[in-house]
């Protein structure tokens, strides 16, 4: 009887810790982008992307634009330093600056807001500011694994009226990895291939109509049994999310990554359901 009680407690503890939370102190995971050729994006994502060759900047910048650019340049430089030093004090300062920027300098689509100095007071589109803000959040997400940066990237991808991402930018962040730890950072019809550290090819396929539908199926294809840690970003806006593999139900929390760790075989699937609040 005691053995069964111990096993039950251990099982509950594992289930409760299977969906991980990265603390706000620096927890550098340094996940890496996969080579572009290993990522395939579904047709549904194409309308949200701009063509690399059409990326242009304005020749003249407004003073307000220059001010925001200086803020971004400072955050990008600090991110580079943190990547080398892993300094907690620098990370605290950067986190504070990032939060201030997010609250005070972004429009409704999550992009840097530059107000024109004229009677209309319209917002001015600044391609360089937009790309640098996306680039900053990609770097911070890969460095820290904090969901807030993925939330910022998701908002821009799907809510911006003008495409900001290029195909190269999206491929650099939709999936990242640390050895056989795979991070599913953004939702969208897509797939990725990589060579497992023990040999053999592994393919991960995302089937979804996100954001119109907040249901995602993640499928695995591999030639033989392969052990992987699959981290799934659970957005902060998610309401009562569920993550299931077969009959196993995990415990995902909004604003955290959910870990599904096991030996995988072809045909295995993870079902993710995100329920968005009606007020959002």
C-alpha cells in the first residue's frame, strides 16, 4: 500500500512539473535557430510575410523615430552583452526597459508607434524600427525562453496590417532547439526536420488554422524510437488550455512552456487547445 501511495505522489509531482515556467531572473537556455532549409511554412502563413527583396526603409527619419531607434539599439546591444556575460543585473535592467517600451511605445498591433508631426497625427510606418523590434524579441526568446517575448512576436505576426516578418525571420523563430530539446515558439501551419543527436531524421509537423482556430495538432515522424523534449509555448492570453498526448493529459499554464517529454515514434500526436477570452 505504501509503495502505491509513493508512486501516486511521484506521478502527481511529475504531472504538475511537466509544464515548465521560466522565472523572471535570467535563465539562459540559448536555443538555436534551425537552418532555413529544414523549415517549411504552410500557405496560410504566406499572407503574413513580406518578400525579402522588397524590404525598404525611409530615407528620412522623424526625430521621434530616431528616439525610438536609440532605445531599440540600446536594448539590442545589451542583449548581445547578456548573451556573453549572463549578467543578472543587466538582465534586470533590460527587462525593465523592455516592459516600458512595450507599455509606452507600441501601437495596437504591438509595433513601435511613431506619430507624424502634422494635423492628422497619424502613425508613421517605420520598417527598420519594426524589424529591429521583431529581431530583439527573437533574440530575447531564444536567449531566455520567456513566453512574453513569444507573445509579442505572435501579436505582430497576426495583428499587423502590414507584414513585418520576412520568411527568413519567421523560420528563425517558429521552431528552435537545444540538442534534442525542441521549442515550438509560434503557432502556424508548418513543419521542421532535424537530425537527432543519436542519428536519424525527425520531422515535426504543425497542423492548425491558427489564429482563426486555437487548436493545434503536432505530429511526429521518425524512422525509429527517438527521445525528445518538446516544449510548447502557451500564450499568456490562453484560457483553460489543454495539452494531450494520447490519453495523457498535461497541465499547461498560460505564460509558460509546456513540456512533453518521451520516446517518440511515427504517428505520435500532441493535441493543443487554446481558449481565448471573449474580452480579448
